[in-house]
C-alpha cells in the first residue's frame, strides 16, 4: 500500500499520464489526416510554412500537409481530450486516468 502523505511524485506522474493521453488525442488524428509528401519545391528550406491555406510541417525529410479542416479536427480532438481528462472527470468523479493509475484522488472538503 502506498504512503498517502507522499503524493508529489505521484501527482507529477498522474499529470504526465494525462498529458500523454491528451497528446495522443491530437497525434492520432494528425497521423491519420495528414498527407506526407516529399515535394520541397513549394516550401523551400522552411520547417513550417503556410501555402495556399495548407500547413506544411517538415518531419525529417518529408513534409506533412494539413488543410484547414484537418487542423480544426486535430485541434478539436485535442481540446475535447483536455476538457474531458483535465476538467470534467476530475470535477465529476474526483479522478482522471493519470490520477487513477497513480492512486491519487481529488478530495473536496
């Protein structure tokens, strides 16, 4: 059984787990929706560029292209995950997935 007076490290671990979950909520749609291209002619030597309402992000030697609608979907998934994991679950249930894994609860007295 864990010592209930030493919670700083467990709270940090819980926060890390929650942050990874929120990051995955944005990364998975980004990976599914982005178009990978090797075309450098329109971007040049930049790592990030806006071209004709399309965002181009350089990852290693490949450019990943996102249309505005795809960016809105990714941002919406991230915002929904943050609201659910960081606000709604702790507010309604007293735990988040990270808090549950670290055996930390939010107590309101």
